[in-house]
C-alpha cells in the first residue's frame, strides 16, 4: 500500500526531505516521475497509463502536502519503516487503504525509479 497524508496535515514540511523517492510534494505543486529518480522517457502509472516521466502532473492536493501513490514505495528497499510517518509531528502520514501493494511490487517500483 502507499502512504497518504490526511487533512490533519499542518503543512510543516518535515516529511518532504525524508522521502527517498521524492514522492512528497507541497500543496498545489505539480509533480513529475523524474523528480528525484532516474526515470526518463515513458513511465507507467499504477493504472496502466503511460506518461512522459518529465511531464508535469496535476497536484494531488491543493490544500496540504501530498504523496504521489505512483512513486511511494513505503520506503521499501531504503528503510525499515516509512520515513514520512516516522517524522510527522501530527501523525497524519498513514496507510492508504485504497492502494494495496505487495512488498514485491513496492520493491519493483523502487528498482524502476532508481537505477542501481
């Protein structure tokens, strides 16, 4: 599963620099697959849509920090626990019950985004 940031977010920004996938963005900011990753050219979203990794995508939230589920790996392959949740002072980084992924899938996402 991915992690989401709830509307209890106080927009402190503590989570953003902790994300190894650069999957966390400030409210209203466009995101790109290529941000903080080695992706270029075509990138495949979880829904199967293929997009340009460098193309700006609409923000997930205009009100508070957000996590792009297509980029979130719950820190698998980097850390033992999601770092956003570990540093959040108001505990608003929680499991997204609508996005369930296996550890194998999450590690596959990591491998796709980060050439070793």
